[in-house]
């Protein structure tokens, strides 16, 4: 699951699953497959003294196994209140953000978290009840960016047996029993009920999730290729070729529409009802008909569906397009292409600066995307250690004109990590160290007369 | 949902759903869109006097609306005992077989049955708990062959409201409350429980099923095209090109393997565990390694996986290959192709006998398959009325040599209805009546020196 010789940061809540994870990885370390870089713990500051005790417990356990300890305190309630999101959503975002920072500081290539097959099954049911489609049922992924979930195929019972078999101490989170939290209701009420009907249900659902994931990966890859010709960026905004969309099988039409909406929704939730509105507009919308969507609107214009800001103003700055490998995408002023090099390259012959660069395929999670910068972007230029720096500061240093910054294309991976700041630098994380392991060639071509 | 001007047979159990169906279609009849051909009722003979009363009730209701009534008595317990299948499975098979016979006798083009969105949601949960994959989650299809389900998007509550609003009488099946039957347990126990968590669950699940259906249709079509080159029939049996299978995305590899197993499983259930065994054999089986599968075995031979009868004997007689439109497939001694004609044809210029025929696209349900005959095959040759006849008798009449009969290719549709007995006759059900409605051209080419 880990890149060979990876430096791994272990996320430790203090619960039995993460305690097992830490000790299993500590054992694996002896094989030389990986090295532990440290232990990270997030105090969500939601449970007062109990949370402080958890933090102390984790700190002691890290010392016990002889690893550096990184503790983060995050303001979950503040983020939830400020954004109207659920406590669970806000906690998840802040937790993973802290893990990423800690991994940078401890120079870790991977972040191991302790999700089990039971977590997978619970997620499946939660999403099923919300109506999440194949995409949602795909559930928790074994690997997303640097985050790796080594226990995802083990049941909670198996993990508990490991912990108790070794007499390892662990903490019980008192809120785990709070059935006001949807996941706990599923875990403690719904799943046991369902298991009266189907005793092996958690394993069955984990398998369903794996099947959905395989389906979704293939269908999404197909949709990305199609979107490159069906979803176009013009001076009016994002345009969808309605005639082309109508010719697609429904499974692909829905995913191409989702790609288009995702290009401008900037993180907002795109539901099936939104996709269906766009498909309806493409199939039998009247000229000028407009529907409201999250963060945008869609309007029928001739044989096109035009996406623009609510009110009709074009999306003038932000853009985001998926880039398949191999593939090519046009963004304002540039075309960007990606291809896998099958033969080993002379890395030294390919500079990291310029319009043609090579990056390591290993750490990179497909699909790639090309997007413009957004607030909060961080970047670690080639050769720089530590946790990276603000992209804004990097662009200032590199003397990129203010007027250029918003249209400068960034190549990012599925996890939205910046892979290449076009024309400036590839990221240290994607530096080619072992050319034999697989290399992606990225090329940028500036379109004549623009920018 | 119905072909324009269709003659529809209504399946009537006497329950509220089918009573609503009958009356809704009776109202629709006034629009001229369809004509009712009659009412069919199956007495499963499992509930003694109650079942007889249901039959009398349905007979009276048919008379009341002025329609012919066809009642069938089937031996569910006998079939279940003889085959080891569940009562529900056996009842379903016998029920639909009777509906098909009744439709033939009443010259009906379509058979309407009363499944609701709640039935769809229950089926989804039942299959989910069994671990049915995307294919299983696709649930009840709105249309399969002649069977049409006009109420599939209405909830049971909406249907009941229609029935009580019009003061229509209906029967309550006492076994509907028997929670020893899995479907009833889902309906009366599990679904109400789940709705405490997600009140709109039946509608959500019906939508998930529709999404799974769209995904599955596309993926299955892709797999059919791939199987044409990856799954080969040789004198040793069915062979899968293991090297080609390994290069496919997992979503397609699993479906191509399923196609291969389905070619010889002759109706047996193919589960994910079986597919995985074949994929494992293709990816890292040792030379000669053999695994047991339903009705067959798989053996690794060089870069091939060979499917044969348990014990290793080749499948000498039966074959079945999917045929996409457009597409071509090789079967022993023949190649068969299908393509959609885009321009209207002079039907009279295309004989129904010979090696090149046209059939109506409307009633035909893709994907097609080419298979050899099997016991119980029935066929209604062009121009023949009534319910068709035994294929065996037809072949005897046509003086097809006994030695030829097992290798004669039949083109069938998804519902396994015979579309074309190659070289002999197309089926009356697929006769081209309105060339403008879409026509499929089927061609057969006999391979030199064989047969």
C-alpha cells in the first residue's frame, strides 16, 4: 500500500483502531518496507477535559514507541458555525489539514489512518440513505493522495482482537455512544438491526463499495475524456455542447455534466437533482431558459448550455478542467498536455523550469486537473524542504505580474495538490528520483496572441 | 412506455396494485394509445380456498370491465421441490411463463404488471444484503421484453390513494404478512425501521436503482464488445485471453469474465466469488491450475483460461455469445452480425428466409445473443399465429438434419426470446411492420469447410 521505503506519519486518536494501526506499522517497520516518521493527534476541543486526556494518552504512547509527536488543536465549532457545515464535516476538514501540515513538518510521504471495513460499511449505509449514486457508494478509498488506510479490509472485531491480544491500552471516546451523531446511530442501532437479516452485512457492504469504486473509476475516466471535447471554456463562461451530451449513454452524460458543474462549483456539493436539471436543459430546454445551481446558473443558448455566475456574469477568473493521461486540455491562453513516458528518461535533460517538465508518476493520484490559483494554495518548489509556502509569496518572488497570476495554469492531482506551477516549477513532492518507476511528461503551450 | 397502439395484457393478482393498474390502463385506453387484450391471473395453488377466491374475484373484475380473462394454475411447490429453488423463485418463473402463453393466445404485444417504487426499493435492499453488485442493485427494470411496469415510479401510497379514491375493491393476500418470506420481512419490518433514519428512503433507493441501471447498461455494453475478441470458442471449449483480460480496468474485466461464464453456465447463478476466481486465475494462476465453478470449471493453460465441463470435457454442444448492435460474433461454423439500418428499407426486398434478414428494432431488447438450441425452446415462425410451437417440431418440419440441429445458431434477445432461427425463419414477434420505426439487419455467413 505504501511507496517502497515510505516515511509514514500515523494518525492516532487514541481509540482501539488507531492504536492497532500504530503498533501494526511499528512491526512492519522491521521489514524495511517503510519507516515511521511520527505520530499526529488532533484535539478537536469539543469534549473538554476528556479530549485533553486523550491528547496526553497519545503523547505518552508516541514516546513509548519512540516517535516524534505532533499535536494540533483545531476550532471545529468555529468553522462549522462560520460555514454552516456539520460538526463532523468541519472536524474532518480541519483534521486532514492538520495531518498534511504535520506530514510536511516531519517530512512524511504518507499519512496512515485507521479506518476499518466496518467504517466502510457504515459510510456506505449513510451515503445510501442520502442517495449518493455510484460515486457515493464507492465509499472510503484505500488511498487518497498521501492518506493511506491500511486497515480498511479488516473488521473492527479483528482489530479489537489484535489490541486485546497484545494488552494494548486505548481510549473510549464518550461521544462514540452519542446517537445524535448520524454515524453513531448507524453503528450502534441500524447496523446491528440489519445484521439480524444479513449477519455478514458489514463485509457484504464493504465489497459492494469496492465494486462501486471500480465502476466509478472507469466511468469517471471515460467522462473526463469526453468532457475535454464537450465542455468548453469561452469568453462567456463554461459551455456544454448540448447536442453532443444528448448522444451519450445516460451513465456518461450525467458524469460529463457533473464535470462541467464541478469546474465552477468550487467545492460545493453537486447532487443528482442538479445534474438532472442540466441534462433536462440540454435535452429539451427552451432558448434562454435558466436554472439555478450551487454557486452558478445554467442557461440554454442555442445548442449550448452556458454555465455562469448566479445573475449571468461569466466566470472570468477561476477555471478547472480535468486532464487525463494521456490527454490535452485547453484553458484560457494555454493548452496543457500530459502523457506517461514508457521509456526511462534522462532526468537531467528535462529541466523543472520551462514549458516541458517531467514528474514522478508514483506519488501522483490520477486524474490530474488544470486550474487557476485559489486562496490558501500552498506549494513546495523543487528543492525546498519543510512544509511549503504560500503560492502567492512564491509568485511574487518569481516576479509573476499581478495581472498574470489569476490566469496562470496550475496542474493539480486528484487530491488537489499542486504538481506544477506552469512555467515556474514542479513541486518537490513529485520530483523524479527514480526514473524507472514511471514518469509523466507535462507540456504547456501558450496560445498565440493571448495573455 | 408501450409501443404505439400496443395490445396489452394486464396481470391481475387481485391486490390493490394490480387493481389500480387495470383501471389506470382502462382509462388510458380512451386516448387510443393502447388497447387492452385481456386480463391474466395466476393461481399459485399455495393458499387453498383463499387463492380460489382471489381467482373468482379477478374473473369477476375482468368481466366487469368487459375483458377476456385467462386463468392459469401452476405447480409452484412441485417446481421448487424438483429444482431445489425457493418458492418465490419458482412462482416467479411459472407466473411469467403463464403470462407469456396468455399473451400469445390473446395476441397481446405487451404484458403489464403492477410493480411500484416500493417494490423497487425492497428489491434493492434484498439484493444489497445478498451482495449483488451494481448489476443486482439495478433492480426491477421498467421494461423487459414484453413485460412492462407502468407503475414503477409511483409509491404504494399513491397507488392505494387511487384505489380508495375510486372505491375499487381489492383483495389482501394473507401471506403478505408472513415475515418468514424475505420480501415481507423487508417490507413490514426493515423498511419502516430504516425510514426512521431516512423518511424518503423508498424514493431514494428507487433512484439509486435507476442510477445503477444506467451504469450497468453502459458497462455491460462495453464488456460485450470486448468479450467478442477476448472470449473465444475453440475445439477445447471456451477460452479467455488472460493477457488481454489483465489489461482491462477492473470494472470491465469482471464483466467480461461474467460474459464468459454466462456463455456456459446455462442459467446458473454467477456470483462475485466465481468471477474473482476466474480473474485470479487469469492474473496469477499456475499452469494447469483448475477452479470449480457453477456447472463448469476453469483451467489456466498458457496465456489462456479454459472453461470446460466439470471434469474437463469440452462444451461440445451448447454455446452462447453476446452480439452487440452493430457487432459480429463467431460461433462454431458461422459468423453472425447485426447492424441497425438507418434508412428505411424495402421490406419485400429482404426475405425472411435465407442468410440475411431484417427484424423490427422496436420489440427487441438489446443486447442480442447467438446461442445453440436448448430444451424447451419455443418459436413462432413468421406468419404463424397463436402461441408458437416447439422449436424441435419446427426443425423437423423444415427437414434440418438431426446432426445439424445442435449447431444451428439462434439469435435471441435479452429476454431470451428467439428472434431468428438462422437460415430458416425470423420470429413473427419481430416481423417488420413499419419500416420507419427502425430495423435491424442480421447476417449469417457459413464458415468454409465446417458443418
